[in-house]
């Protein structure tokens, strides 16, 4: 809408001066001048424009001329299409001073006599706002080159006009108090090179120049309407009636066509619906068949899957059973092996115990033999008691040796009455080797077992292995060699070390 | 008020014209009255104007597409970074769909008042420049990117159709009753190959009066008219 209003401003600026009729145009004197400097101040830029004729800066456009209709009271702004100033302007704007100082009333000869109210601004420009609903604001000013410029409300230039005749100076307006109008100077009919504008344009600035234009082709004569006869008026009425009837018939035909189209559309739509329903049914049937087939396949697959799963479960169960059987068999085998090993160990222990017992028996027999022998020696000493002191001493020393041997055998017998070390791997702890030794003596013994390992000998001592009891010592990474030392539990001898 | 009175007077005449030719003759309708009636009706009923150029394009305007993208990138810690990218300009075009005449004047192409021409002095249309704004937000764990895109499609103003104003020359027009309630006058334009001015009346009777006024002007202004309209 703003753009449109900008365009409207252009239109209003031009239309502002359109005459409603040319009848009222009465060429008046353009030489009448206001009579005082007050008038100059009141009329603002229009005091400078009086007597000037300007041409649009564009290639086409209007020529505008300002002249007094009533000096100091009524100013005419006459617009001529093209560059030719005739005695009948195309449009005219009539300016009068407003009730308030610095205001103007502009009445257009166009738009049914539309009026604008102009207000003189501080910068010398004049802002116009239309009366009534259509404001159509625009602004005019004279720039520093003497160009008469029209702009819209936003300051955008609509048109520029440069002088093509010698302007009347404001001074002349002020200094010519002649109340009687003088004949207006004849306007130049052909485009000419513009003369320099009046102040305040700088004197050294080049004067605005309007290019010399080729004369526009003459406008065709204005067409005027002719008076119509009664028959022609009747013909128009009949034509309108006919046209109306025709348009109604066309509308009816169009309506019928639309109805027919609608009916066809409905039929086609119904047919489409039926076709759609048929296809839907077919699709549904196909879908149902497909679904049934799919369900059947799914059931078969499910059955197969269940069978497979059952087979797999059975297979797994069999595998588990087999594994369990194997494990049971392995356990049984291990148990048998352990039982056999235990039996063998027991037998070995029993054998060793028997050997120990036999050794003890032999020792006891030897001791008895020695006792008997000592008794024999005692008897012999008693027999040769007095005579052979040295011999007795020797015999006594020999008896002491026998006694010492008996003591020694007591200490050393502990090693005789214990079984040899039985070395075997620990069943429950991998890499662990245990040496089992049984006490075959009749009394408790202290026992020391040493196992050679990768890091050296590892020894353990038990000071109270009961008779017929077994004790073991274990170590990791045993390399094989075993050392065993035993002594009676009551003995003060220190257990030996490897 | 004056226009209204003129319109009413013309309406009365138009109604009576073909119902009572004798009275019509006495009433002496004028082309100037028809002009004023059509100008007044343009304010009362819906009108549309179609400016057809030499290529057959209707109400054709060209314009320029511009736009820019403003991007703001930032992290959870640290300063934000803003950049502006100007989108490449493009030439765009469109058809302004709804141009209606708001001021009609009995002035010919040379600016001279005459009842045999109607100048489409002022037209109006809903705003047809376009703008579009988009915003995007890409937020992640430790960074974010905000994007603002502004686009504009700015076309020639409506002054394209009124500078110079197009004029209907009633000596060479075609009046078409496009529907019971709509009448269109087709004329050669000046800057445009063809100008069509359509009135969409509220009822067929009003359309009759408009058509009567148009045909009255056409017949009045064309001495050689074959009355074929």
C-alpha cells in the first residue's frame, strides 16, 4: 500500500492541477504583481515562480507556467502537455493564500475540484495535504539550481522542472506595485535552452539546460461524443437485454454443464468407489489368502522350529547326560584309582609297618641277644671278678658300648620304625607334592620331612606323630628328592636337616 | 455526494432507457454522465484491471530477490562468533492477481478532458512484495549454531501500470458481458497492448446499467460503429 501511495503521490501531484473544464480558463495578465514585500514573504517560493515557465527534466512531460490571475491574491499554475505553451492549458491549479500565515489553498481543476492545503516550511518548501478522505500529500520546492521539484510524502522525487524562460525576479515582484495588470509576455512556443535560474543558485554553477527536443507529433483532435438517436438508445437497451439474456443463458448452460460435469463426476466417483471397493475386496481376499498362507507357513515354521528346538534340547540333554556319564565315569575311575592308590598305600604302609615291626622285632631280638650276651658277660665277669680288673674294665667298657649302642639304636631306631616317604601329587591342589610318612614305632615320634623344590629344600616338623599314624608334608614345585628324619618324641636330639 | 447523485440519476435513466425509450429520449443522457456513472460505480462495486503486455502477460511485474543468512556459532565456554552471508540476487517475476481501479477520469491519452476516454488514473492492489524469515537452532552438547535467514522478493511498484496512465478509448472498445453480473470493456492500451476493465456488480440489474453506460459511450464516441459492440 505504501508503494501504491507513492504512486498516488505522483498521480496527485499531477492531477492536482487537472481542470474539470476548460471553459473557465480565462487568460489573464501574467504581469500583475503583488504590491509589497509582505506579499513576497507570504507567497514563498511561488513569488519566485511567478512569470516563469519550466519544462519537465524528463524526455517527456509537461510544461508548467505560473502567472497571476489576481496579483497578490490568486496565482495560476498552468500545465501544458509537451513543450508547446498554447492559450489553453491542459490543467490548471489555482492558489490562494490561506487563513493562517504561511498557508495556501490549492484548488484543482480536476478530480471534481479537489482541494489541498499547503503549508510553507522553514526550508522554503511547501507541503500539501488534500482535504477530505484522500489526503494525497506531496511537497514542492526550488532547489539550489532553481529546479522546481515535486516529491511525494517520503521525499522521493516525482518530477523536476527547469526554467526555459527568463524568470521574474522576486525583487521585481516587490518593487512593482502597479495595480493594473499588464499584458502577459508571449510564451515561447518552441523548446529553448534554459536560462540561468534566479537566486539562490550560485552564480558560477552552470545553468540547468533542457535538451532541445524534436517537436512532438501533433496530438489528434479530441474526440467528442455525438448525440444518440432514440433508435440508438433503444438499440443499446435491446443489446443490453440481449446480452443479459445471453449471459444468463450462458450461465445456465455453464450451470447445466457444471451439473452435468458434477453428475459425471459423481458417476465416475461412484464407479471409482465401486472399482475401489472391488479392488479392496480383491486385495482383502488376496490379503486373507496371503495371510492364511503366511499363517500356515508360520505354523509350519513354528512346528519345525519347535521340533528343531526339541531336537536341539534333546541333543543338548543327551550331551549333558553323556558329559555327566563321562564325568561320573571319570570320577568313578578316579575314585577307583584313589581307592587302588589308597589300598596300595595302605598295603605299602602295612608292609612298611610290617617291615618296621620285623625290624623292631629284630631289634628286640638283638636287644634280647645283647641282654643275654651281657648277662653272659656278667656271668663271666662274676666268674673272673677279681682277677682281671682290666679285663672287667674292658668288659665293662664293652658293656658300655653295648648300652651306648642300645641308646643309639633307640635314637636311630626311630628312623627304622618309620616308613619311607611316599611321594605323590596332591589330588586337589595342582603342582603340590606331598610326602607321606607313617609312624611304625610303638611310641610317638618327632618327624621332619624335607622336599627339594625349585627354590630349595622345604621342611616341616611334627613332634608328635602317634604310633601307627601317618603324617605328610607338602610343598609346591617339588623336584623329587625327599629327606626324612625321625626321633622318639622324648628324645633331646635335634632333628637332622638335609 | 455529487458522484452518488450522478450515479443515481444515471441509474434511473439506465433503468428507464429500455423500458421507456420516449422518456429516455427526454432525459437526454450524456456521455459525460456515463463517464461519471462508471467512475462512481468503480468506487461502489468490485473492479479489476488487467494490463496485458505485448507478450500476453497479464499484470506482469519483475523484481529482485535478495536475502541474507546470519549465523551465530558458540560453545559452552568462550565467545560467540557471528557471520553474515548475502544470498545471490535473482531476478524474479510474478503476476499481480488483484489490481482494481480506484480512480477513473474522463481524460484522454494526451491529458485532455473528453467524455470519449477514460483514464485509469489510480489503481490499487494488496501488497505483493514478499518477505520470509526462517530461524534454525542446532544445539549440541557443548556447542550451538543459530541461523537466521531473511529473504525478500521486491517487485516493481504499481506505478508501472499508471505511469503513464492507461486510457480506454471508447471509440474502439469491445464490451463483453462475461457473466450475468460482470461486464468487461476491452481496449487497446498505450504502454500496454491491451487493457481490460471489469466490473463485478452485485446483481444483474446493476450489471445491466454498467453495460448500458459502456455501450452508450462506445456508440456515442464511434460515429462509424456498426452497433455490433
